[in-house]
């Protein structure tokens, strides 16, 4: 359904428009130029003129604008719930066929494959077979959606991860609009790392699935354009420093500089020192440093990347000509920014991030100390495993496998290790999950895949896998030993997130590193070793082998990349997929819901009365500290048998629970999994880990969160959440907002919110409320055990609400940033809002 059709573009070039309205286009950041083009395409020249003038002067844009991307990009974990929501809308509409995407939508099936098998030649085939058997119903739903919704295209499993497929196949940099005219390729994605494509000069960022739904239906969401911060890169990357090292150092620096929610644009002479894959590695981790986007303008390196990945010369020429005409090609003069930060690439050396956040950048020598902080009781051991042992070492697909330099470095290090006779200890589960089949091709052509396999890094699948918690079981006997002694064991991966228990529920310490360092740490087998001074192991002759002995040289990497990373390896893969092709779906205008399904169910949050909630006598369902991620709120990975979600599935005869991610189409499972991460610290219960459990008040009974929420609902008690700084950091996960809503939460009081999660709360009708500046809830004298009365009578008009809690009073501010967000929030969420906007509800559901 297209309720707000995309308007025809104005016949105006950006340089002509700037001259006509008296501002210097050369001073406007390139991010701003893409936004200007979008405004002109939407026929809003007055607002475009205001924006252009402000940006040319380096001012805060301070404007709201309707942003309509060229396309929408989703992966299956977020895409299936999104399409389930659209199926419900189609089911409720009087004319179901009107509920149809107004924009192209690509669904890349990459999150469902898990690392059940690893370290063996047949791991790929075994994992893919399990994926197809577990997810048959979900994939049949995807095929139904692809058949019934116009513009929806599904990229089948086994082709690659969403971001790398986007870079190598989907991104065009310049595309055609609905009227056939050229326009910048822009994209909104339901994965927060959609920013990776910013490295190619394609402006895009992550959004919640609910926001994407509105965009898909033609309801362009108004965004408040944040300030654009310039990051001026200088210097040259030192020999031996990987792209991952650079981005981890940048992540720490930009977190310290507080770019949260802002648009970042890279400028300066150092940009030329980074290849397009290097830039994409940096742009990928924008969510980790808190930015909305991380843009690299189009230049010659962008054009060369398009050629190297097999784009035809006519498409490359089109990009060059259009960007030249619109002054979107990077020029020598640097734009004006409200704030400019300088970052010297030459100061970066090898390092990691950990043990629990991506911005905890440490040097190699600091690794043992970072573990010691997690083991104040000293090191313990159990049956051949001890604290600090590495139990997962994964070259994962999201951040690094699109970068040939990083992957070839891992292969070369593996080759040298094999030549010296080094091997990986048995307690380390090793895996390689490339972001596309191109990676496997060039590693094999270069003769390096065999060496990786010798060390246990066999290809386990083409998907997110370990990075998203699909790490499968630990090696035989290891998990049992970890549980018996309550050990603090570690994982290292070449991904972008290492929050506690994200990789595996039994793994407390997580580290991010380059693919080559993943291999090196796997050889050591623990994170207790100082890699700067201690050897990785002993060779066949009993001589110590240090990291410096195996580390690849820059010249070697350039030579291998030039020889083996060719356009031919990026050719589309048309290998038949019999298991996927055998899946069939009904050809019906509306989806045939199966009430017995444990995967796909019509969500319970569609029907909502709307309006502001009444928060009188409210209780805190949980009381949380700082840096609570969406992984903590809505967990990924395995579903424990003893959990409320596991009990729900067992009662329905389910034996293979699959994962929380795969069950996102079933609100019953997801509600029961909310706040159940084992590493969540609910301060109602003290300082230790207490995931899945809370204190019911005033009974003081300790209950599973889901059971406590049901009891509160039964007594008519409204619920809130207390939180600290950085609430909702991490993945753009709708279920971190949907789950609390289903439990009865109607407001979150926090010191600040991460960008996407804040928007998701509004999209679910949950009020994000900011505590007084500089004050935590404990600073205000709260314990979380109070009864809360929150006066919302003036919150829309003044943006403020008065809170009283057992005699303590303070004022909170609503973190709602546009009129559009208020409209959605007051309607009870995006789906109720869309239903009312459409005005097409059938009588039998009225």
C-alpha cells in the first residue's frame, strides 16, 4: 500500500540549487549533500535551502525531514517479524492487496545457520542441513511473502551475510528513482550494521523493523537531522596494523568523544590511505561508537572497488558522471563541520577489544590484565579447562570477511603456523564463516584455505553464526566442566560485538580481534598470555614461536590481493540449492495462520487503544545499571530447557528449540525470553548476575521475570524499567521493545538511550524518559522497590513529567524527538498507527 507516493524529482542540480539560494555547496558535508538531494526529490526546496545554508556554515541542521530511502534491506532474524507484521496488516485490511511495499525490499537469509558443527571438513554441509530442517516453516513463510508482496526479493541461505551481499552485489552507489531518473543509492536496514555500506558512499543506517515497516508502506518517517561531525584522518597505517586494529581504536576514541546519535563523516588526507574494504570495516562499527552513520564520500577508490567486484563499466561510468554533476565526488577542499575531530592512523597498533564491550580497546600486552579483572578470586581449573581458557575462536562474517587484506593475513599466519608445526588445543572451538563465497574462492585460489583448515578453521557456513550467538555447543566435555566450576572462559571473534554471553551463554569474557589475531589466540588457547612478549607455542624443534615470527608483511598481502582477488571471484553464485527450492508456499493473498505453530503467530501488540498510559502505583519490573544492551533485554542464542520459553515449547511437544532469533515470529516465546540473559544484572536482587529473575513487589517473592509480569498484569499494576547510561546499546532489535511491551512495561526511566532502541520504544508505545541530567536513579535515592506515580498530563506539551516515588520527587524529560514519533507513540505503536492511518479495518476485527 502506498499511502504517500514518492514525488517526482525536481529538475535541479545541486550546484545550481546552491548558487540560486546563495550557499557554498563545497562547504556542505557530503552526508548533507545526499540529504539535500532527498529533500529536492521530495519537492521541498524551501527546507532544502535552509538545510544547505546551515550546513555550509557548519551549524546544527536543527531540522526534521521526511527521508525516503531508495531501498530497504533486512536479514531474516529481523525480516521475518517485519513481514509477520505486514501479514497481520494485510489480514486486517478490507483490501489486502493494498498492503504492499512502496520500496524495493531485499531479505538476505543469513542469521539462521548455526555453528553446531565445526573443526571438520563436513561442517558446512552438516550445518546447512540442520538449518534447513529447523527452519522449514520460517522459510516457507518467506517464500509466501516473496510471492505475495511486490518488490520483496529473498536472497536464499548459503549466499553470504547481509552486509557483504549488500557491498558486493546490491549496492549501486547511484540508482534509478521510480520515474527513471538517477539518484543516490540510499538504504535503511533493520540491522544496525547497515552503516557498513557507508564505506562505499552509500548513505544508510540501521532502523527498527517497525520504522522500516512504515517506510515500506510509503509513510516516510520524519527524522531530526543530527549534527554532522567530521573525523579528519591523518597519517599512514603502520606496517603490521590491521583494519580491525584501526576500527577498534576509532571506536574507543569516538565513544570518548560522544558521537552518540550523530552523523559522522570521514575527511582529511588519511582517507586516501584506506581502501574501500578498509573504509567499510570502519563504517560497519558505527553503532559501536554510537553514530547514526559513518560516511565516506565517493572517490576513485570507490569506483575501483566497483570494478574489482565485477560491476560492469557502464555502471561505474554512471556513478562517476552522476556524482561529478551533483558534486558528490570527494574533492580536495574539506567541508565545514560543526565539530571536527582528528585521528592519526599512524598512532594505531595491534590490539583487541574486551572483555565485554566493543569500545574496551586494549593492547596485546593488556590482555592478561583484562581477564584478571573478571577473576578476582584467582584462577580456577576443572578437568583440563581453567579460567581464561579460550573456548571459542571464530573468524566471523560481519566486520572483517569483506576485507581481503584481513582474510589473507589470517591465511598467511595460519600457513606459517602450520609450517612450524603449531596446532590449536582441543578445548578451542574454531570456525570460519565467510561473508560470501567470494572469500572462500580467493582463499582457496591463494592456497591458504587448506592451512586454515589444518588449524580447524573449516568453513562452517555463510552467515552471522557465532557473532550473533549461533555458536552451537562448546567442544565435548568443555561446557560441563565450565558449569561445574563456574569458570570464566573466553571467546575471540573477528566480529563487532562482545557483550557478555552474546557469543555463548557459558562464555563470560569476549574479545574482538582481527582474523589473524583470532588464529594467533586460537594457537595459544587462552587469554592469559601477553602476546607481545610470550610465545604462541613451541615448534617441532622445541623453539619458541612468537607472534612477530608469523605476522604477514604488507607487501605480501598487496601481492596476494592483486593476484587472487579478481572480478571473477565475485561472479554471482548460481549453484542449485535443492533443499531451498523444494520449499513451497501457498499462493494466497492473506497468510493462513496456523494456531499450533511455534514459529509464526499473529502478534498480540496489533490491537491497542492508544493514548498516554496511566502510571499510578507503578512498579519497576527490573532495575538496571549502565550499558545494558539489547542482547541483555532480548537474548539471542540457545533457549534453555528450564526457562519459561523452554517450558512453553516443551509443553507443545517441541524437542529442538532452535534459537531465540529463529523464534522471533512467535511473540509467546519472545515475551518469555525478555530480560532472561544470564548475564543481566537486575539490581533489585543485588550486584550479581540475575538474568531472568526479578523481585515481585510488594510480596518480595523472587520470580522469573515473565511470571512476575503476569502477576502484575493480573493485579492491574503498571510497569516501568529503571536503567542507567547507554540503555539499549547494540543490535537494532525490535524485540528489546516488543518484549517489554508484552510484559506490561509502558515507560523506561534511564540516564540516556542508544539511538535505535530509543526509536523502537516510541514505535511500541513505550515512553523513553530521561532522568535528571547527571543523576542516576540510585543518586536520586531510589532502590527500585518504590511505588511510582508519573504525571503525564503535560508531557506532550512541555516534554516533562513529574515523578513521585514513596516521598521522593523529581522531573523527567520525554526523549521523543519528532512530531511523528509522538503520533506513533500516542497511537499505541506503529502497527495500531498504521491500521488507523489506513482506515481499512474489516468489521470482523473492529
